[in-house]
């Protein structure tokens, strides 16, 4: 009898230890949304394409996304009634300089001009922001093909939202060759459906890194998206340079 009890205790102990170990292999993101009109929330791993849904609890607007694999980076996508709020990761590697130096206005203009020249298919290109440092930059582009294209229907357009990365290994800014683009959206839709979109890319909700040292991130209070129609961008720093 004592042998069986000892075995049972050992199994329970192992189970508890396994559970604790399992807890250390996953993380969570939580926060409070300043609106009661949320319909869904997911954490997206852009590298793997994995999407993990979250839960909206009480008090109203409090959310949590659990079971997130660690050592990964996530963007949040929060859907509201009639609009979407989406995290965008604009983090770049540090420069080689001892003291980090920001992008200059000249750098931004150079990157902007090169990005515009590289777009051949779309006839409407908006560069929503250029951010980074003296050696690395991230560019958020909103693009539209309004001219007729192969097998297009009357009133049909192609909408693309993409994240590009540039680097300056020497004196000239060049697009990172190992990465064509991070395609956020590529939709073939009617022009009326595009103009009705209300989509806000939010820097504060992107590039959320979960590690074993910091497995839980509390984003605090999250502002709702811009409700008017359009493809919008909201920077963490309101003084961040825009390049529209």
C-alpha cells in the first residue's frame, strides 16, 4: 500500500513539475482596449504565419492571448465593428556606431525616392512612414493598382500593404536583398470596397517580443483605431517622421 501511495505521489509531483516546465515554454500578451466594440483579437507571428486568437474578458475591454511560443515576435490584429487596428513591426537592428544616430531628413528622402522608383505595377503608392537609424530603415507602403490589369473586372483594383527594409552597408541606401517584402495584404477587390476600408496600422502593437526572461507583456491601455475610412498609420512617437 505504501509503495502505491509513494508511486502516486511521485507521479503527481512529476506532473506538477511538467506543468511548470510547460508554463515556461509559452507566453502571453494582455492589455485593456478603450472600446466595447471589439469583435476579435489575434496575435500574428509574421515569420511563421501562425495566428493565435485571444479572449476578451471582464472588465469590458480587458484581453489576454495565452499559449504563445517564446523567442518569437508578434503583431496584434484587433477587429472592431467596421474597422481594424493592426500592429506593425518597425524595429530595425542597431547601427554599428557606439552612439545610435537617427535617420536624417536626407536619408528619409533618399529611401522614399528609391522605394517609389522600385514600384512599377501599382499606379498609386503612399509611403506611410520611414523609420530606423543611420544604417537600417523600415518602410511601410500602401499601394494600389487602379489601371486595368490581366483579367480585371470593371471597377476592380489590387490593394497591397507591404513592409520593406533598407540598409546602408557603405555610402548608399539599398533594399535588403534577402527579403523581397513582408506582404501584409494583397487583395483584389472592388474600388468601392477599398474606399470603405477603415484600417489603422499602429506601431505600438507591433514587434512584441516574448522571451523566457519576459514571457508576459502588458500593453496597458490601447486606443481604438481611427474610424474614418482610409489606410492610416499611428506612430508610437507622435514626432516620428512621416514620408507621405
